[in-house]
């Protein structure tokens, strides 16, 4: 199935790298929240979500979004639908 989102092929071995990045960004968001720096919290949380999405899409579909950040959720939905169809 052709993707509706422009993607970049990536080895599934890179999924762990993106997951570690997501975790690091999430931990940073918690720290910023505790220090009442809410703009930084939001930015870090958004990027944590994008990195986590990349980790899943790479791990399952060996591709990541190469468009703007707002298409990350679209690719995650697309990859999830493809996996559901395989089961």
C-alpha cells in the first residue's frame, strides 16, 4: 500500500535510537514541568511524541515521516492499520 505521507526508509535497528530519544525528551519535559517552565514542557513533550511515533513506525514498518511534524500521527495511524490488516 502506498503511503499518503512522504516517508524515508530506515533500518528497523534504528527504532531503539528513536525510542531512547523519546524517553530522554519525556524525562526533560517532566523536569521542566516541575520547574514550572511550561513552554519548554510542551515543546519537549511534543518532540517526545514525535520520536516515539518514529520508533514505532521504524520498528514496524521500517520507515519514518520525512514531512512536517504534524504528519507523524498520520503515519502512525497508517502503519497501525497495515499491521492490523496483517493479523
